[in-house]
C-alpha cells in the first residue's frame, strides 16, 4: 500500500473507489457523505430510507455512480452507534472499507478520515487510526527471507512520493476538504505510517519460519535498523555474553548449535533517563529437555514475539525521530534438547549473582529475560518494560485475543501503560505481584527455582523476573496476544504485531 494526502472534495476525486461513512442513527447524510449523496442525486438517502443501508458497525454498502462522479464505485462504511464510537472503531471502519475496496478490485482508493467530522475525534488521532486500520487489513505475509528489509518495510505503508507503487499495488488517497485540518491530518498519517511499518515488521519476523528467523537473522535486522536510524548498537555473541556473566541466557543457549545474540539498540533522542524495552527472543522453543508436545510445537516459532515487538517499536521510534531516550534489548536464542542442553536440577548463576535451580527447561523465557533485566540497569532507566510470550497460564487467565497481563511495581507506570493499551486497543489487565507467589519458587539449593509449578504460573513467573529488577518495571505477558488464528481486522491470520502501537502510544505521551 502507498499513501497520499489530497486537499479536495472527495466526490471530485479521480479514484476508482471512494470510502465514506455513516452512523446508525442518520436519516439525512451530512458532511462528506452528504456531499457524495447530493452528487449522486440522493441515492444514499434512498438506501437509508428503504432500510437497505443501516450504518451498522462492519456494514459496507456499495453504490455505482454511473458517471455522476469520477469514481467507479462508492463504499459507505457503517460506524455503528455514536455512543460506542471511539478510535478503535475508526480502525475497524477503515479496515472494513479498504478490504471491501481491495476485494472488489479497487487499486486507486480514496477515503475520508473516519471520526474527524461530526464524531468530533482529534483530527490527527483519527487520521492515524484510519491509516493503521487500512495497513493492518492489507498486510500480507509474503516474505521467506528479509534480504531487502527496506523494500519490505515500504510495503507496510509509505508515502507515494517516497516509494513508487509497484504494479497492482493499492494506492490509498486520504482526502480532506478543510484546509485548516490538513496539517493535523498529515501529522496523523505520518505517525500512522511509522506505526504500521513497525507493526508490519514485527508481524513479518514472527511469521517467518524458524529456520529463517534465527538469532543471527534478528541480529541482522538490528544492524539494519541501527544503520538506518543512527542507533547505537551492541550485538553480543556467546563469548560476549560469557564476558558479561549472563549465565541464565547462556544456559538456554547451550543446547543449540546456533549462535545466540544479545541485541541492544539505543536511540538517544533526548537528554533524559532512558525507557528500556526488553523483548523475549526465543526464536524456537522445543521446551529443551522438558520437551513440549509435538502436535502444537510448530506454534513456538512465535516465541520471539516480544523481541519482534521491540525491534518493530525501535523502527517506529527511529522513523518518527522521537524526542525520547529509548533503548531496545532483545536476548535471542532458541531452546533445543541436544547433549549439551541444560537440565532440570541444574543450578545456574545469573549476571547479578543470583542462583537459579532449574525445575523445567521449558521455563526458558524468564531465564533469558533475567540477564536482560540486569543489563538494563546500566542505563539507569526511568522505566523498564519487558514483553514476553511467557506463560500459557496467562492465556488461560485472560483468554486468546483479549488482553495481555501486566505486572508492575510502579502505580504511575502501570496507569500510563494501561491507558496506552486502552487507547490503542492493545489492552492490558493488571495482575498481582504478591509475595505468596515468591514462596512458591523457594528452594533449598539456590536463591530461587525457575518454576513454581502448574498453579499460579503466571504470577510465579512475574515474581521470578522481579528478582532481577531495581527500577520502575512492568512485565507484559503477551502469550495470548502475539499470534492469532483469527483474521486481524478481517485480514491475515497469524502474527499480530501486538505491542508496537501500545509502546509507541506510551512513549509519545
């Protein structure tokens, strides 16, 4: 998809498809929809009066102008009830309209900014959400490699004057007739484009097969982002991790012949304490010696979704030249059961000197995060946020495709993250960090165990991670949100890119 902003009346736009909208209580269209209705001789009003166009959320009515206006077809997207209309409904309306346009063969598609008129939403926010919905529904996983990462990022949304559309590629024109709104619309579209690219990158990385998306491949993505955006970069291999005494990270990595890599990217956009983002990067998780059942093991290619979200967020941070000090950390390895693999009953020493008795080698994510959380301390951070597909227990607690769990030791940080999640519909639900969970990982042979057993697993994993923090910290368990069997906004199934919109909203506000 390529993008352009046009200052004109939408009924005069020379596109093959126009997208306008309608609330479910409208009897006489106004605004852009009213202008198109007038140009069509009241055709939209007739459909409303007949009951054939109801304005329900998700509804898309199709009209054929027959030469009354330049467009070949007009799509009227239902917005549903005004009382329930919010930014997420903008994304959904945009996605529904653009998907129907693409399904009908539209390649030059023009849309208004949903929600910026009578709905009264902030214009820039509505424009951003309109773009995000369109980009999300048009996402297609075509990559089998990331050889040309720059070109791949451009497919997730780029301005037409910056990237020439490929043959057959959809051109989305966002049309605004009010001159006083143009600057805000353009600002929102620029943010939306950067967010769409970051989320698309995260989706690509998770969707890639694990023989392609190896730790070395993620390291190459990090190098590309560092060069493109001017980040300071550290890409540490096994020897580097040993020098930094990352015993927990290396314990997981020792069962694999693939070289592990510890990624650190730093965007120094302001003279302030850093916000450090930490993403779990287990590129494939067999469970190790505590091997997983084979029938669903293929899904464990998504166990690096936290690292993918951090890399996607860092791209967006760089693209927006965000005036924040942001660090992205991603410990990357796979977890395999060869003869060198770590075992249940082993005792491992992390980089802060704390010892860990291994109960399950399938509780590997918290092991690699432990050393990353210790490493984060060197930045004297204002806040550290980790994202991880950490526990099946969180999926059981909160469900698939509903919300991620948030464990946080700072009320202000938790409130800001929860608000960002609500605004972006990447929702978070607060979970407790009670000391009762700490009791469950006590052991006589080390400072802690790496698993507290089946019951309370989401809480014991969080208090385990807390042992490696000394700053305001939030842990987001995204296990139920990173990969979905449901179509995203009616588009592709698979990786969701969860976390990118959320983190950017938090960082910008």
